[in-house]
C-alpha cells in the first residue's frame, strides 16, 4: 500500500501541481482486496494541463503513478483542473 502523502508528493513533483488533494476511498471498498491496497480519489491542479484535453490530463496523472498502480494502488479516480 502507498500512503496518501506519498501519492501527493509524486503528483506535486511530476506535474508541478499547485494543488493536490487526496481522498482515501478504502472504506467504500472494504473486503474487496485482502492485501489492503489503496483506493484513492485525487484532485490535481496543474499549469501543465493547459491546452490538454481531459483524457490527456488523466493520462499525465496515470503516467506519474504508473509504478504505484502496478501493485500499490488498486483504484484511482481522477479530478483535474488547470491552474495558473
């Protein structure tokens, strides 16, 4: 499992994010995975999203977290916003 603080740090560094909020959704998925993987909703604001489609923005988030998504994060919901 990966902590929300670790996810936040990765997104801030990888996306030059001006704002990152991590919501832990594990309680919504209780009993789904016995090895306790992470379930998060991430809210990310970044100037790097400017000129990018929503799909491209989400791909950028997935790219930042690609290693963590292999084993440490089971579910990820993404909300993005363009910041200055």
